[in-house]
C-alpha cells in the first residue's frame, strides 16, 4: 500500500492512503499462459447456487451418502495417536499401503508389481493423474481422451502443456460405444499418451473387449503410454465382468494405473490415491510427487491400507454397488421418455438436453430453479458431446428422495 504515516496528538500511528505514482499503477503482473484455456469445472458453481436448500436433489457432485467402511473409521481413530503417522516419511507412501496396493493390482492383472519400486502413494487420485502427466507429457504433446470425459482430466492435460485430442463415445442402442475409426485417425507424430477412465465419467460408459483391444493395439503400434484412471474400476452394474488393460499382451510395460480410495471405498475425505506402473516410469512419477506434495497424509494411509487389504465384509463394496444400481435403475425408469443411456458403471450418467432445445447451462439452471434438481452442465467436459448434456450423479441421494424425479424433470424442461 502506498501512503504516509500520520502521528496524531495522542501518539497513535495510522497509514493514510494516497494515489500511487503512475509508474506503479501501470505495472500489472502477468499470469502464466498455461492457464489461458483452463475452464471451470461447473459443479462448484451449481453447488453454490443450490446452497443449503434441503429440498434440492444433490445430483451435481461425486459425494456419496453410503457410509465409509467401519474398519477405516476404527483405524483412522487409532492412527491419530500413533506418532509414526505424524511424519513426512516415507515420501512415496507407507510400506503397508504400498504392499496392499501392489497385491490388489497383482490380483487384478496377474502382474507381480514390486511395492518398493512400482507403487507411489499420492494425495488422492487427482494428484496421481497430474504427477503422471508431468512425468510423461511435454508441452505440445498430444493426449487422446474420450468425448465426453472428466473435465479434470482434460484440464490437467492442458495444465502440463499437453494438447487434448478427443475420440467420441457414440450412442449405440442403449450403450455408449467408443468410435474406433476415430481412434485410429486420432494418432499423429505428436501423440504421447491415451488417457482413459473406465467406467468413464460422466457418461458411465464401460469399455468392451473390442475397445480395449483397439486401445492396446494403438498404444503398442505407436509406442504410447496408457494412463488408466481406475478410480471407479470396480463399480460395475448388471454383472459386467472386471477387466484391467495391463493384463493384455504388451501392455504391462506401458500402462500406468492411477487409483483412489474415494469411490468404491467411499473414503473421499481421506485423500489417498496411488500410481502403479513400470519401474522405468515410476521413478520419475515418484520424483514429481515429492516436489508436488512431498507425501500423502500420514494419518489416513494406514486406514486405506486396512481397507485395500480387507475382505468384502470389511469394505462393503458389493453392498454399495447394489445400492447405487438401484438408484440408477429408478432414474432410468422415471426418465424413460428422455435420451438417457443407463450408466454401465460408475456414479453418473448423462441426460441429453440439446435435442430439447437447451444448452447444458440453460438446462442445469432450469432443473435447479424449477425442479430443485442440482445437475452439473457438461460444457467443457469434451468436444462434440459436452454442451448437449447435463450430468446426473446418483451416488448421494437415496431411492426415497429420488422418487418423483421424472415429474420434476418434465416440469423443468417443458418449453
């Protein structure tokens, strides 16, 4: 602040502001150019507009009302009094958690991952995604993503200087299917990575074997990394089988898996994630992690380790998935007159509003103001497939409160 000090008759000092010299007023700090194309994520503004109104259906955000596993709560309480958890070390994660994560990936893929050299524990999955991008993507490199996909994946790609290239999901029958012709055409000499989430958010699409085979062939033929966002990998509906791309021939050495305790284990506030991959890249990812956040939260790592190593009885994952599927089914049934492809997995699905004459922002505003439904607009969550949709998250409202969503939606979207 520019001004002068005035001393009153009582001896009290105060600062009297004055107009700064012109040379100061003309100096404007410059923002980093990397932020130019970084867009808002939308859900925060929708949540703010919804406020604390208890009548609003909270379908805008990836929270869940299904409780955290009791084993996690008990271990968290215990860990608070354990001085070993009040430490920076080890920087790449507690060994019991790294071992539990390695064992999890071993059972999923058949690959013997070494917890010492192939696992890094991060401050949630989102840090893991950014660390991985910083380790393998240089400014100007192209990264292939699906359209639509999580805006946080798109904008983290831009944040590291990467160039998003989109491959569309297309509606086929009652499913989302990846445009494999577009995938084949998307690769250029600048392509460095495929960046895939499965089940995909926000659509709830689950890739089939043909699509995984095409992704693997694209990576192998063009010497690309596969960054696999596995945050929701086990949340599969209608008895769909589990599949991990690293188990495909030639993919173990080029697949980087980023996981999290936030979704299937419902441990959102614990902020613990992990990155697992080939040793030659994990050293670099570990270095980025250390200089990004130093270490994950010590107090929560032992709780996540207990859950990751726990049984179904300990974690309640299957019970939670069954409940989420009931909620999905109710919404699909009540919105049957709209273009709404049922989620094959994950916590959300897309309601098409473009064909009704609305942009996603307009539809989101009407759903909230008329129907008291908080639904995030999908503008900037892709390319062709973004502004045509609003996202409906079904993880945070019970069936009892979701009942009647069809009439609320109809009232909101009438022209």
